[in-house]
C-alpha cells in the first residue's frame, strides 16, 4: 500500500512538473518596456504577448525553448530553464526576416527566414506613425503594392473606398482577423471608378489602436484559406495587453482650413481571474467636409444643358414627324439631311430659328449669371463629412493547462454625409426656347417648373438657385469569433465559429421626384409639385456565419501536417426603398431600390484542406497544400499550392518560391444586384441607366450566362537576405493569371433599355516585382538613424484573351488595368535621439493612364509621377505622455494630368486649343472635377494635412 501511495505521489509530482510557468519582462536596449512582443513555445502554437509594461506569463513544457520576436527587433531564443526570464531585444528596424508569422502556413508558425512565402509585417507603431486617420490609408503609405484613394464622386462609395493589392481589385484580397475570415461589405462598387463591379471587406472600420500587428501575405493562398485569396491575404492580429492601457487624442485639418478631424481612442486590458485576459478598444472620431471643386466652364455647360443647335432637326422640330411640312416618317438619315437642306432658308425656318437663337442668347446669359455667383457650379467634391464609433474586444482564458477558450468581437457605426452634383437652374428648364418665344428671360418662373421655387427657394422666381441633393449613409459593421484551442499529445486543435455582417441604409434629402406621373382618377400630378424632398431609397446588407476546424501537429523535426474544414453560409439582401424613391424616375440623384430588384438571397459552401510541410534539411523546406470547396450555387473547385525555401551562407540568404492554383467565387452582390443608377454621361449630363442580374428573365432573353468562379494560377519567386546585422532586403517576382475574370461591363442599348451586366468576360495576367530593404542602427551623434526602401513595379497588367461580349470599353480597360500607379516606391528615414523621434517618408506614385468615358479614342490621359513627402515628429515628454505631430504631404503636392496622343490624329487634336478644351470638358464634367477628372484617381486631392496626437499611458 505504501508503495502504491509512493507511486501515485511520484506520478503526481511528474504531472505537476510536466508544465511550468515562466514570467518576465521584455525591454529594448534603452530600458523601455516593449508592448506586444510575441513569445511562442518553439514548435507549437502556444504563445502570449507582452502587456503595456512589457510583462508576460506563459506555461510551457519541461525542456521548452521560448522564441521572442517583435517587428523591428532581432528574434531571440531562450531555454525555459528558469521561472523568471527577463529579455532585452536589440533593435533591427524595418521588416525583420526573423519575425515569427502565423499567416501563410497551416502547420506550425515560422519566421520570415523559414517561411517559403513573402510576408510583410507591420506593427501598431508602424501604422500610427503615418499620421493617417484610418487603417486603410495607413497601409497606402506603408505597403507599395497596396493602393486605395478617396473618390471625388461619392454617393454610397463615400462609406468605404475600394482598395487592392497588386492591381487585382478589392474582391481578390482575403481579410482575416486573428486568422478568421472577416465579412464582406454589402456595398457593390458600380461607379465608373477603380474597383468597379467588386466588393471587399471594410478594413477602414477596424480601429488602428486595437491592432498589434498586420501580416500581409503577398501570394495566392486560395488553397490555404479559400475563395478571395487570389492576390493575397491580410491577417490583422489584435492586441492582447493586460496591464494598463492608453488613451490617444487626435486632431487635424488640411492646409485649406477644412477637413477638420477630432478623435479619441482608448485601448486597455486586464487579466480575468487567474487564467484569462481581455483587451478592448473604444474609438470615436469626426472628420469634417473637405471641398475641392473645380471652376465650371460656362461654354461647356451652356452647350450641354441649354444650347439648341440650329442645325438640328431631331426632337426639337419633328414633333409631328414633319419637317417644313414634309412627312419624314421612315426616311433614312441621309434623306432627312437632304430634306433639312431644302428646308433651310424658308420663312418657317427663319421664324423658328430666330426664336431658337433668341432663347440661346438668353440661356447663355442665365448660365453666366449663375456661374458668376457660383463659379464652382455649387458642386461639393472631395472628402465627405464622416463620423464613426468603433468598439472592439479581444480576450480568452485557459480552461486547463491544455485547453483555451478565446473570443473577439467588434462593432462599428459610421455615418457619412456627401453630396450629388449640384442641379443648376438651367438643368431643369421647363421647355426648349423655340417652343415658347416669351422665354427671353431665364430668371422668370416661365423658364422652370413652377414648384421648384417653392421647394428650393422662398416662393419667388428670383430665389430659385437650383439645388444639391444630399446623400447620407448609415453603416453598421460587426464581427465576432468564439473559439476553442487544445493541445493534446502534441496535436493542436482549433475549433471556432465566426459571425459577421455589414448593413448600409441610405437617405436622400434636398431632392425631388420629377416624374410626370398622373393619378388616373384625379388627373393630377403624383409627383413634381406633390413630391417629397426627403427619400428613403433602401439599402443593402450582407452577413455570414463561418465554422472552422483546424488541426496540426509537428510529427518530427522534419514533418509537420495540418488539415481542417470550413463551413460558411452567406446572405445578401437588398432592402426596398419607399415607393416615392423609386417610382417613375425616382429620387433625383439616387433612385431607390424597386420591389422587383429587392430581396434576400443565400448560399453555403463547405471546404476542406490538407497541408504538409517537409524540412528536407534544416535549410531546405517543401510545403504543399490541397483544398476542395463546394458551393451550393455553382459547384465545386479543387486547388493546390506548392512552395519551397532554401537557406544558405549561414542563413544569410534565403531563396523561396511557390506555384499555386486558386479560385474566387462570384459574390452574391455580383449575382443578384439589379438596379437603376444615375451617372454622368459626357456631353449629356446626368442620365439614368440600369444593371440587370444574371439570373433575371431579362438576362435569359439576352442570352447572358450565369456567373462561374474565377480561376487563377500564381507563381512567385523571391530572395531574402540579411548580409549583416543591421541590413536586410527581400525581392519577390510574381505572376498571376486569372481566367474567366468577372467584370461589370459597359452600359449598352438593349430591348430592355440601356443596361450593363456581370459576366465571366476574359482572362488577364498581372506580373511585377516587390522590393523591401532596411538599413538601421546607424549611429549619428547620440541617436540612431535608420533607412527603409520598399517598392512595387508592375511589368504586365492586361487582358490576354478576347472579351466574351462587346461591352468592355477602353474606359473599363483603363480602370481595371492602368488606373493604379504602374510603380510605387516608399523611401523612409527615421532618427531617434533622446526623447525625440523624427521620420521622413517619401512616397513615389508612378504614372497612371486613363481612357475616360467620352474621351476621343485617339487620346489618353496620364497622371504624371509625383512624390508625396510626410514628416513625423514624436516627443516623449514623460514615460507616460507622448506627443506626435504629422505633416502629411508636406510640400502640398497635388495630382496633375495631361493629354497624350495615341497617333497622328490625336496629335492633330492636341494642336487645336478648342478641341483640347472640349475634350477636357468632356472628362471633367465641364471642369467640375478638373483636378482628378470624373473617372480618374491617383492619390489624395486634399493637399497638405496637419495631424497632432497626444498619447497617455496609465
């Protein structure tokens, strides 16, 4: 009995000592605590992060090795022999090749030196140092292959801006939060702008202060993560700090005195009981309107909206299908021209066109008078007013020594106020002048619908100055994950469920429904003078539920495996607008969702993958993944990936490469969206057109096929080197072929009116080079200087197959393939001395080329290369208080564009100032968008911006 008791005691002691708790503090070489340092038990997924005081606590097995890593610092390994291990990390700066990453592998985490894939790692410090107000704009000035810009033509696009990696559009970059898929936005971009026809996750909704680091995998990863990962994966890792927190107050404005910004953010964390933690962020911000309208060209506006050409014979004269008493019904255009020629000079002709000329003179005067008062035509272009509230929590607790429950949740509310194009008085004339000779004075009530002076004036004709419809968008975005991790017998299991959604509702004010519909009983107008001026045009929503099961194990020092499955269900809904918002012409500027275009649609998919990593030697790694997914609406897809890495010269040089296939399922937005929209048509002003979806009766009658998945082939070859302690660089070549690319085509005339539709239209190829280099810890005086250079060069980005239907214009081709800079470079320098830190970053935006709608086919437009300089200064007043000043676009560099000739005919156009002016008016809406053009974008049009922030740690 005593022997049995002794045996049980020894087993108990053995079990107690099977795991041990290690604690300590991590600091830099100046003695400052480092927040968010990753500490991982080597060869496992067991890890923690340091809190605000640099402290950590972790339970590990006997004989374990701890790996300490932090962006900008050298990785350090320590044997877990003592209960307290304090660590000092030496600063390397920039992208560290030894940084441990969890993205891009389904087996054990690896460092950048041992991974076979190109991965950028940005810390929270990197993001906040840009001085940018939102997460997506911070990435714009940190990652060369990442591009986003605020569009000057807003509407629903004002709620979130399209972004992309490697010119592939927002739909082809998968966004993860702590390794779990984030929901898509419910917004589908339908404007003629970059990202047209696509949707993406709203990354601007994520509060920057909640982010510990961002890992960006610049490689196709559909085999590892599923649909949408053709261009790459962005994994946002949330903070886990548990001791103390900080509050940040931000303010700013542009050099023009507008765009004022004020924000406050709180990040804090604490332990929960003995085995849990929670970290939370609360962020409130308000950004005022920044307006950058152009000066309207009076002649252009007169020609587009007022002038009646005396040489015209169309609808202005042929009211009864006669011309000078001659029946022209059934005549060819040539016969009509001949009849018109014989009609010229007659008394009837002279009388009619004398009236037309009289009206033209009066109309031109009306245009001049209005633009004298409002040179910008009343337009409000630029950055809209935005208010947002963001809440995020990240936490977990240990159920036992081998099991853990984790969770995170976020909710974001955003309200945006923007404006449609100003409806000038002469846009809304009641009749053409030749029909009413008394209209010789456009300031009288005879010139406009009588009710307009009551709606948008004080009841007198002189008070009516036109109107500008306003657009208000309310956005709600949420996501939450609950998961369970366990490690038993060296098997790592991760089971989780994720929910997420995005809802947008719209309000249009200061508008009207100008439809000429009449009540069949009373014969009175339903709208026009009886129209409301506020409309609820409906909205959209998207949500998903995702279940994940991931299992991995390090089988030996050479082989690691991972496998798992994912179930996802998605729902997309278009909410019907009020009847007054869609009936007839609908609300002017933004018609509501019609009942037949509204509804709710759902699908689900099931996926499974297997991943095998084989370390042939300590230096040579081979990694393979295969995945199968099956969608309820279009079937299945099998994709694979093979990657490899080889290190040599004492790990100073790493060769890496991968080849993979991928897919992207069409989004529910692309399958089911059907709507009417207002858009600018060069030379014709604002017109209404439509989109029909691929499952509609109209699509069947037009012979339009249903959408299928895009398929891709990705090749990446790269080298990473760390020839000396303070210098490292990576160079990666990529080549991406996308087959059956899904695009929203041009609007074309059909039996159902002027419409556009989605289709698997063609194949494309994108190739280029990514470069990242860092040289740091250069002693200068009593401080340290560091340099970083990163760049992206596009070699090829073009269509490589015929277009399926003849509805893909040069405009759409340019927006998809040449609208982003063909090269982009970021050169930065930082210097830290005493309590001060200085940073100077120069971002080079290369040439962008456009073929705007309405532009002569013999011309193109090019945005000239520009360098935007950002200056940052930080002052650590105390250990707890830090002040930061950022001057973005220090030299007030603004976008510039110019015409380029495609051939001799284009050269002739450019030699004629009158034709140049006409072409310029066509693509800038008569100079309303003179800085950016109506369709073209390069970088921010707001000029210099000043930002001041105060951070207090407690």
